[in-house]
């Protein structure tokens, strides 16, 4: 039943208002995933972080699983954008490999490591399909650089490199100096692919 009151919007149009709210919810979801993990990402937590009512969060995401899925997908998109920015204008395969390592490690150390965010979460099948495609997009520049370097099984080697980057991010998270981890990870990977 309508109470006769018009809901307050904070933008020139309802569409812009809805887009701003959705963006605020996604920002909060990404932050909670990075700082606290998927187990803490709930509509109530997002409502508290955004200042919205919990019912407002449910207007955009009908369940906790849907909210987690949206947060993980957004984390992937931001990670891809960070990788693309780090690789912009880099031409040689060796430099692309180094730029990828640095960008991926920076993102992972900042808590934007999408693979670890959803590995232990039960997500809907459509989300898993979308995440598989986003993961392919995220690793594509690495696979291309490895292929251009003449590395055999560039797909498999890219998976190993992803593990090394995750281990480096964990070291940074445990308090090891970020510059020393970057240097060690780069050196390890470059030697593994025959650059060092």
C-alpha cells in the first residue's frame, strides 16, 4: 500500500539515483570482501557501511549469495581495469610480463584477489560462468606475454604464476616489505620463464 509520500532521491533522475545506490552498494561489497572476507558480506553489513536501510540493499540484490556474487564480479572487473592500466603502452613481452606481475601483485596485496574471494563460497552457476570468463580476461595479457616469450604451455605457466603472485600477496599481508616481495616475485618468475 502506498502511503502517499514520494521517496527522496539524491540525483537529478530516478535512474541516476538507482545507479548511485548500486555503485555505493558495490563499493561497500568490494571493501568488505577485501577487508573481512566473503563470510562477513551480508546485506546488513553493506547497509551499515553505506547508511542505507537493509531493505534498500535487498531492492538491488535479493539475497546474500547474489550480493556476494556481485561483489566478486566487481572485484574481478576492477582487477582487470588495474591490470589494463598497468599494461597500457607496454610493448615488449618481457616488459609486459613485468608490468603484469607488478599490477597483479599490487591488486592482490590490496585485497583485490578475486580467485581467493570466491574459492570457498557457494555461488550461483551463472555467476561461476561469468567469473570463469572474467578470470580468462584477467589472465589473457599474461598468457599472451608468455606465448610471445616462447614459453611452452603458457596457460599452465600462467596458473603457476598466479599462485606465486598469491603467495607474494600473502607475504605482504603478513608484514613483509612490499618492495622486497615485488622484487623476489619478479626475480622468481623471470627465472622460471628463462629471463633471468
